[in-house]
C-alpha cells in the first residue's frame, strides 16, 4: 500500500513538473525574430515559413497566442512559402514589402497594434503580389 502511494505521488509530481499538458505544434517553421525599440515602445517581427498548404485555422491560433503574449507596441508575423525569401522589409515596422520577388512568396501577414487594439490577419490565396488579401479579425 505504501509503495503504491509512493509510486502514485512520484507519477503525479513527474506529470506536473513536465507541464501536464500537450504543447501545440504548428505546421509552420519559425525562421527568425527581430525586435526594435522605437518611440518609447517595443516592436517585433517574426518570420515563419509554411512549405505546405497554408492552414488558416492553425495560423489564427498562433496569432491569438502571440497577441496574448505580446506586451510591446507593434507585433508582425509574416508567413512565407519558401525559406530563402523569408527576409525583413527595408522598413521593418511598417511591414510593407514592396519588391515583387519577396511578395510572390508571402502568403500571410498578421498585424497587432497593442496601443489601439488593432489586430488583423491577412492571408493571400495565391500570394501577396498576385491576389488581394482575405482579412480576418483576430
């Protein structure tokens, strides 16, 4: 009886110390993150790649998690379809890409402005260059 209780307690302690829950695995690969302090606030842009068909529902969950964890001013998440094009725009914190080569590989952009609570995901059925965005409030 004492041995069973000890095993049960050890198992519970191990389970709790390991988090006790399953971590979400997303169909995106994190590439890089860049943070900048500007105007008294912190801004960040994260780059991801999705080499398969974009899973919108998974992306919405990832965006919601990033939004709830963000305590800076502006946050951007950009998803590319090819790792070699996953680079930052010339003016990082406008998140405006203006060159055709990279725009043809951007399939989603999430923007969050904590100051005014603006939070929107834009995904592109083809890519940023060749199709208008589909907008989703997050």
